[in-house]
């Protein structure tokens, strides 16, 4: 990838992508300048037992100038989704493609970028200066965001792989490279590993004019595993009796571990650190053994066909069990159950049958269990030998196959008596390719933190589960055409299944899918999708979390199938209305209607995939589902589906704000504080994500609904800590407490919620001498207010309130605002600022493990947090504990949620106050 000549470069990471058409409105193009058109991925990989031992650090090749992150610093407009990282030592050329060429699959890992010229606006500079993030007078450089892509091809179709590389000019640094016009740099080199790196070296030279720089397979395997286990939050998982459970690995407590790579043979590698490992054992009984014997005994034509057979097998017709020896009884004295395999294929000894008398399905399953049990036992014995508690399994033999993982897990658990666990990796098929990528001398991935990587799952994968269905997609139009062609026909591109049995084959989004409920699981159904890794270097961990290691944002546990299906149904029922709003926001053009239809079918397919395999995209929580919906909207270029609705509701609310402030100012201190909290709760009723609230919109105006909601506010609320909060704010008797130094107000919806609820509360805090930071979404989600919209709302509100005006001026929010010149200020200008920062996300919920660096900086001096709304205070963070005072305010707008969490009813309220821990 070529850099910008004469300029320091900037870094942004994410799988197969293309820039979408830039047809978003100018007011929002900053937040959507990067449309991703990407693919779902399957698990898979290669491995073997013939790799040499290695104890030295992985080699670094300096064949081409690479990404140099030395002395890197964040710079540029932090309001952008991918703000600049200044790379002062970066040279122009950026190599960014690596390959793992195995016997059956070719895996690619490559880096792509996008750039946008932007400068800080005055409001952002003012806020950054107050937060200690000022860049002074340094110049702004082009923003470089990027993604780490994972792509897979069948090796027998290697020409498709070469065509793909050529079409994107990956071997010449990308389409924007100076070499993309057909010239070469005279020394074009691509990093590669796997046996195919030797077999196809001449073909790459002939077709692309590049040389393959071969990297050792085991070096790459370990480097890839180390990176994923340290950088991806839920990379590792266990698999027992068909159930996945994700395991959070502490990067500081990762080593040592045993890595078992099951290819044709098996290699067992003891990993002691980055670049520190050795092959301690192995076995020649591996995936090749299973495939070879299976091919001879069943006549299967492919490895996947053999695995498919095992799904329908019954090994009891072939294997001799303990119960067969002991008359159906357990051998309890030594702890063996009647169903334990005493001898694989042992039952065939005493039966007068020929090979053709046995079902191929039973043979396949017996073979699978024999080999898997053997590998699991040997792996545990080696872990025991070196005192290792963690055993990670990978390689093409795994392939996300549920029975294989279950069998290996059972073997490890059985022989360790439950003291050790078998663990698997979501990206295990790409370990080698990722390691090869990291073998470049300066690849830029060494110092990534887990909170800087965001994984997303765009629609449009031409392959899943080992089945490759076509060439990678080029642009949005091509993606939609592909979806229209395949999803309507029911082709299992995304493996969708209906959530509930239905007549015919109509799936969630109105497209046809196979009815597989009740039938046996597909061999690849348990395979986990490989997402797109976005590097967002300006994300940080919220510093006020009491314990980031134990923090879990999701309140709702979707491990319960009934809970999962309920929320899937809710999201599906809300989908038509959301599509209508999205299409309307784009003027109901034919193009918008087509994209709206594609969005509906894409999101429905996501839901169907997750209903089939809830862990397909990693650990699943309600917040993840809601965020996926927003990402899916953005994928099909819907920037802000509720834009016009938000504008209308903001205007209506601002019109009555002066009367509300006058009413509030006439109250005594205690009554005023209660009225303000009631106002926040009452205004939180406006939520277009709630079906019950959407129905209310048809029964009155926004002001009528707000007044109705306020009039029905009666204490005690379902969770009512107001008196505790009042004591902290007002004190008791003559004992007054000092005001908070800085309050972070996490705001929710536009309209009455922000204007009539949170702004008056912010005003009260300002009057008490507390700095106020309004924390809002970086990107639109439903009718949530964004950080980009807030300054204009504050400017309008400030026309009616001197307190807000002075605070907004002090916080830099009114630098460019046109305040009514006829209005005169009263008293001296306040030095207590009102500021706005973005939270780093575009979802109705918030995961405080990944927030903007701007918010993290603002939090360092904060001693009060107010989380408002169902998404931020109920769906997520209800149980979160903080180092400072925290107030959680929300109206519950879902009956099931009210019953499950609060044993209450819809429209119940929570006012949960938790003093600093």
C-alpha cells in the first residue's frame, strides 16, 4: 500500500471490502465516509506434524518498507470515526498482503485503507484543550482508517485467488499505489506460508510478477495465535455437549500454553511467549488419517462429505462399548460408564459382516471419535508433562465441526478428571496467514490493545462452512444483486433458518430458506463466522470502571433460548417500520427502496444465522444485536434513518423549553431537584426503538405525551434511590456537601428527552458549580442524539437561558453559533463549562470497555456519572460499578424486560444511585 508522498502517514484496521457510493447527505458524510462491503467467513486451516521445532523469534523481513508506528501519536479530528494517528517515521510504501496456501484452502490476510482530509473545527479544538487533548498549532494530516481482511479460496481454484489479488492490485500496494498502473517496483514480494508457497511460486511469478517470500509454518502459526489471544476479547471458547462458552484470556497471563495443530498429522507446540516456543510432541494420526481411512472405507469424495456423514452416524454399531462387555452395566469401580468406548471398531470382530454391510455414516463417526479421542488424550498428557493448564486446538481437522470439538473436549476432560479444558479459536483457520502478515518487519500489529479492535460482520460472503460460492463482491450494487439472486432462492450462503416452523420455506425477511429445524445439524453449522477487524486506535477503556476485568456490559443473558427467540422476534417485528423510516430518510427513491429491501433481508439473515448458532459471531448479548442492526443499516448506506423525525421533535421541544425553565426556577431547591429527575424519567418515554412507545406517537403530540408522562410520575418508583441522591446533592440540615467537580451525562434520545429532560438537569448542575460533559453517540442510532447534533441543540436552548449560554461559551460550544444579538447577558460570564464529547459508538447501548479517547480523558476528572435511557442504563450497565458516584435513570418500555429485571410493569422507572466505591 503506497503512502502519501512527502507526508507522514496515519493509521486507522478491518475482510473483503469496497468503498460504497458516496451518496449520503453532506451533513453526515464525515461519519459514513467509509462504507464496508464485506463477507462472512468460515473457520478452517492447515497444519501438520512435520514442521521443525522453533525456539527463536519469528523472522522479520525488510524486503519492502512497512508500517512504522514508532513515535506514533493521535492527531486530527477526533469526531471522525477513524481519527488520524500521525506516523512521523512511516515511509511511502506499505506492504499489506500475506498468504497461507494449503492443500485444500488458500487463506489471505490483507490490509486496506481509506483516507479523508479533515481539520479540527473550533468547537472540537476548544473542548480538546480543556480535556488536555489539544494538538496546538500542528497541521492536520489525511485520515487513514483501515481494516484487516480475511479471505478464503479453494486451492483447486487458485486462479480465482490470483484474479482477486490482481483486481485489487494487492500485490502492488493497492489500487491507489503508484505501481497500480501496471508498472512494478522491481522487487515485489508477498509473504506466504504453507506447502503451496513452494508449489505455486512459479505461478505467482508468471501471473502477478511477484516473488513469494516463504515463512516457516510453525513460526506463523504461533505468531498468529499469540496475536489473536491477546488482541481479540472473546477469541477462545470451550465446546462441550454442543454448547460453546467463550473464555476471556488475560493477555498478561497467557503464557505458557499448549497449541495443538491438527492438520494431516498433529503438532503439539509449547508456547512460552512471543517468539518463544518449541514443538514438544506430535502424532502421525491426524486429519490425514481420518480422511485417508474414510475415503477407503466409505468412498466419500471430499473431507467435508465425510464429516457430513458423521452427523448421521451411530458408532455403537461398530465400536465396542464398556456396556457390551459388562452386560449393559457401568464398570463403576474404575469410573467407566456403559457408553464409554472400550475398543474402536471392536464390535466388527465378532460380527459376520462385510464392509458393505455397515453404514458409511457409522464408519465415519467411529473413525472421527477414534482419532479425536486419541489426539485429546495425547494432548492432555503433554500438557500434564509440562504443567500446562491451557490447551488450544486448531487446524483444518477442526473446521468448526461440533462433534469433533465435543469429542476432543470430552477426552481432555475425561483424562484430566476435569482439571483441564480443551479450547478452540474463532479465527483458527487464519493463524498461518496472519502470522505471515506479521512477519513483515514493520506490520503495525504488535502493540494493539484489545479495546482498539472492533469486529463487525457485514453481509455478502461468497462462502461459508467450507463451501465457496463465487468470487468476492466488488461494490454495493454487486452485493445487492448477489443477495437478490441467492437469498431469494434459499441458497445457504448465510445458513439462514426460520426462527419458528412455518408453512413453506419463508424465512425472516421474506426470502426462501431451507426448513432444517428438527433435522440433523449441518457439519458446518457450528463453524463461527470470521468478522472484519477494524483498528480504531482512539478507543480506550473507560477509566472509571471499578474493575474492567470483571465488567460485563450486557444485562440480558441471551444464553437462554427462549430469551434469544423473544428478542429476535421483537427485532423482526420492528424491522418493517425501521425499513420504512430508512427509505423515507433517503427520499423514497428507487435506489433507497432497493437498499432498504437488501437491508431487511440482510439483517433477517443475520438473525436467522444467530438463531441457528448463537455463538456464530462471538459472545452474544442484547447490546450486540442492537449494534449489529445499526451496522447493517450503515452497510447499506442509510446514514440516519430518523434524521427528519429528530429534527421535528427537537424543534417542538425547544419551543416549550422557556416555559419549563421558568416553572422550574419558581420552585424551592428540594422540589426543583425532584422535578428535574421526574422530567428526565418522563422525557425518556420517547424511544422509537420501543413498540409500545411508537404506538403512543399516534395518540398525541410530543408535548402532550411528555405532559401525560410527567403527570403520571408517582413515587416510589420501581427502583427509587432519589432520597440518597438528594442527600448527596443537597446535604441534610445545615450539613451541605460540596458540589461535584465534573459530571458526565450519558444522554439518550433527541427531542424531549435531551431538551426537556437532560438539559434542565445539566443546567442545575452548572448552577451548582459542576462542570458538565454531555456524552453522546458518535454515529446515529434510532432517534438517539449524536455528538455532532448536540452543539446546535445547546445553541438554540442557550437563547433562552443565560446559564446555558455562559457555560456553552466557556465550553467552546457557541464559537460559531449565532445567538440572538438583542439578548443581553446578566452578570459575569461563568467559568463553569458545558462540553460535548462523543462516546465512540453508534449503538443504542454502550460497552464501556471501548469508548473514545476523548471520553476517557474527560472521565479522569469526573466524580459523577449519570447514565440515562434503557440502552445505556438498563440493557447495558445496570449492574456496572464505578469508582465515582453513579446515577442510572430510565423508564422501562418493554413489559418482558420490566418483569424479568424489576418484577414490575411497562413504564416503571428506575432511579438507581450508587455512591463511589
